[in-house]
């Protein structure tokens, strides 16, 4: 059964990429608005205090305080004495009020000095707005129409014994000439206190990709969810809390816990992370040889916890995730990841991102033997929570994001993972190389426009390559083999142009040329054209 993911979590209009960078080591300076707020608050407080003191002091005798004069009875019986006492009392009141106001001013200055570490936009605890205010709601919707030139011929795909698939079976693998997909996100975000952040992401994806009958090493439309039982069903993609504190003077310690995507923090990309507005191919959007864990329904998310220690230049991340989003399996099937990030600023205002990371997924894989057979304890349960396979799989990846002046961005990725294990979550690759660039439209007076070009090589190695030649059925449907001796690395060239209609609407034209589609020198070249409409708020 071919299962793929709808992977919206890196959409740049939903959560800015810079949130994944190390947090500032020094707290932000309060805005002028907040200083004005404090001045207003101080003025109001002073007036209230003056009113309170002026209002209550005339009743001090009634409340039990002794009058100023030593002989209260004579004072009340003598009008001159009364007036003198009132004048003396007034002077004391004014002196008291003046002293109190000066003290309040001093306290107010201390408040500004000590409160500087608070984020300006954070609601003050206890204020009426702190419970209801501070929510940010955003979203996007994307419509993609894509075509394929695939035309399978007799002999292109083989049975495991080397004979050709029948024409009737071959027809089931043919791509439609064209089809459309639709996706949408609704995101609610809120800052909590001074250092907290919460995000909830409700998603919807509909329509199998154009390549759903037969996928190459990676999907050509990363904005689809191909597990048809979940089409037309909104689903909770993310619900997580993030908390950041300062440690060791110049470092920030951040913890994220809840449901989110592994590649929110590993395989970080800037110009290659959003299939709704950037590249469409799955192996360009993400490291092709990174079988990162996610739920079994094809959504692309799971439960986990991530811990990051960062400053302005370096960062270290470690994380623990459930392999299939079934909490009852978390002690048996899980993933552990570690990453190191380097974020220098070679050019003023342009921060580079270099990341190296490794992963091990525990307790969920079958293995390929030396003959290319997939050895599983129960193939019928391979894509369920009752999966009986329990082998581990490891790999590593490198991600490079290098911005240059004049709106030019370079990027590259490399990944490698264990070729003796099958693939359970992501793209069918053991090794992947990708490089590309994009140029912003400001260079030709088109703010918001972008042109991007990327090239990727996907590779199967070892026993996995033998299984592809022979054909097998596992988590991915590879029952149509390519035949012994017909293997070639799959190569992808993708070019897109995004045209900004306004600040909230854009359209894109996308072209993909895939050489040796499905790792087959016999199938050869396949061309994919796409038009994309994206709206966001």
C-alpha cells in the first residue's frame, strides 16, 4: 500500500523559518509603546493615590487617629484653633502625598529597569487581556493542477520472476494525464507569559497526487496525502507548547512538547520548505534519505519532545518522538534525533543556516535479505499500530542554507540511511543529493516574485536496490519490479516561478523533469507540469 504524507508544517506563511533559529541571547528592548504605557500607568496611579489620600485623611480622626494638636477638645471648641489645626494637618497631608508620589516615581523607574526582559507584546499576567488576548490566527489554501507524461509500455515493469507484467496490471500503474489537489491550514498561535508559545494547526488535504499509481523515489507533489481513507477529513496536525528560558548568560534553552513535525527542527530549510509556495518535489522540499517518523495515517506529524540549547551562532537539538503517534507504542517504537546547527551572518542582515543531524528509529522495520526479498514478521500488519516488525534504522543528514546579497539564496542537502531496512514513513531512498538556488523578484522590480531551480539525485543501494529490481510489496507498493540490470539513479530537475498577485495571493508555474523515473533506465524520462494557486492570511 502506498502511503505518503501531507506535509504542511513548514509552510513559511504559517510559522516563520527564523523561529527555528537560536533565540537571541540578550532580551529585547521594550518598545516605545510600552514605555508610554508605563508612563500612563504611573500617572493614573499617582492620581488615584492622591485622590485616595486626600479623600481618607479628613476621616483619620473618625478612624481612630489622634489629631495633630495635643488638646483635641479645645481645638474643636475654638474656631481659631480648628483652623490652625486644619492648616497644620493640610501641610502634613501635602508632605505625605509628595513623599508618596516621589517614592512611586522611584518605584516606577525601577519597574522599567527590572521589567526590560519582558517581551513587549506579551500580556501582563492578571490583566483582562491576558486570558483572551494575544491570539494570532492565520491560514492558507492551495490548489494544484498537475500533468504527467508517463506512458508505460510492455516490459517496463516486471514480476518477481522476471516476466513482464500483464497489460491489465500495467494499466493500474499508469498516471492520469492530469489531476488536481487541494489543501488548507488554519493555525492558532498564542504567546503565553514572557517565554511561552502555543500553536494549534488544523489541516485538510484532498486528492491523490498525479503519481499515486506509481511513485518514483519521491512524490512529485508534496502537498498531497495519498492515503485515500483520510481524504476530506480535517485533522489536527499540530498542538504543542514551547517554552524558552535564558541560561549561562548567552544561551537560550527551549523545550517543545506535544504534537508537531520532526522536520520542524531537523532538516531545516528556508527556501525549500514550503510546497504551497516553493518547490513541489518531495525530495527537494525535504531530505530524500530521511525516513523521519510520523503518524500512520499519512498526515506527517507525531507526538514528541524536543530540547534545544542555542545562542546566536550555535545550537544543539535533541528530540524523542513516537514512531506512529500511538501513545501505547511509544516505549517500543520511537525515534531519537540529535542535531547541531551553525548560524553565522557572513553578510549584514543575512543569516546562514548549516545543520548536521542523525537519527535512529527503534523497533519498527523489516529487512531486505541478500536476494532482495523483504523479510517481515507480518506484511498484513506492516502499516498498522499492531506492526510486529521490530528492527532499528539509522541515518544522518546535512542541510545548508546560504543567503547572498541581492536576493539570491543557495541551498543544498545530503542524506544517507540504512539500506538493509525498508522505508516506513517517507521517500524510497537510501542516499540523496540536492542543490539549488532561488532569486527574488526585487531584482526585476517584482516584489514578491521568486524563481527557483533545484537538482536532486536519489539512489538505492545494497539489498534495497536488489529489491527494487525484483519487486516487492511492503509499506510502499513496489510489486512491479524494474528488472535485473535496469537500475539507474533517479534524477530530478525542478524549476518554478511564483508570481505575486498581491500580498495574500500568488500563482506559480512548475516544471519537473525526472530522468530514470522509478529508478528505471527502461522507463527513462517523465515530465510533470503544474499550475498552483495559493491564498493566505
